[in-house]
């Protein structure tokens, strides 16, 4: 069937526009940070997330308009004395927690946090031993009734915990070991050869309600060398 040249040119121009739009979307959409993508921004207002790696530190400030990322300052004291951050050995202050609620062979230990009203506790759960290998589980406990409400397996490592000022929600800082996904350079190869492999982590923050349901998740930083951190909720 014969197609008039004028119509053919018009169709080609239209097709060219579609191709240009498709290319633009392909190029620019991946650069939109997914940290601002969902609609739960206001929920985490006042939450401050401190993240550190081997050679960099960041502070994430969560407000109703999104999350602002700025340079942070690493403080070894924060990691040494805080109760809401993981450390590799048991903290004697965890002895005051209701250990009997968790069951035989398990214990509650750092990181843990009590709600401002003193009625609720969130705490990482471990096998009952002195050395604390990063746990993927945490418990929600009603201190007023001395009842274990729920034990949650997050699938990722629990780095830090914090309650919202209203005590209606709590936040969990999680890390995922993504070393296998990271392209390795000479320093990584040498470190592994010497028996001290370098590990890379992607860090997330989840917000839960009192029923232990996730109501919000944010990806903070990806493939950070020896990434870890802690939470403050003001």
C-alpha cells in the first residue's frame, strides 16, 4: 500500500520524539535518589542517623521534607558508651533487662532502648554468651506487664535502635553485608591475603509501629567500607 511521503515524514518525526523521551528517561531516572522516593518522610522527623566507615563519616537528618545528608564527625566515645549501639562484647548494664522473658540460651543485650515513658523496651537478641556477633533479631517487650510481645528477624544486622519522642514508633538501623557485590581493588585483595578481609555494608533505617510492623524504610548509603552507625531521635 502506498504511503504519502508527507505522512511518512510526520510518522518518523513522532517516532523520533518517542525515542528521545525514552532515552532521556533511561539516562536520568536512575539518578533520582530513592532516599526521597516514598511518602513516609514526616514519620521520621527529628531522627538523626550517624554513619561511619573506614575513611568517611556522615550525618543524616530526617525531616518532613526528606533526609539531608551532610559530613559527620566520628566519635569513638559514642560507640563505647551508648546502649543503643552494637558492640562485640556483652554490656554489664544489660543484666538489668528482663532476661527471663526471652527463653533459655538467649539473652538481651546492646543495642537496646527503653521508651521515654519507661513502659516499652526494644533490644537485640543473642545466644547467651559474652561475645556478641551482630544479630539479625530484636525483641519488643512490654515492661509494664513484663510480657514479651514479639521477636522479629529483620534479615539484616541490627546496628542501633531508638524510640520516637511520642513512644508510638521506633527506628532500627540495619546493615547488609554486600561485600560480594563490591568490585575489589588491590587493597582489598592484599587485606584478604593477609587474613583481614575488608567488608562493605549497605545501611537502612526501618520505622516500626508498636505492633512490630514496618511502616517505613529508607536506604541511607550503599557499599560503605566497614559501615556502621547509631540513631538519635529528638
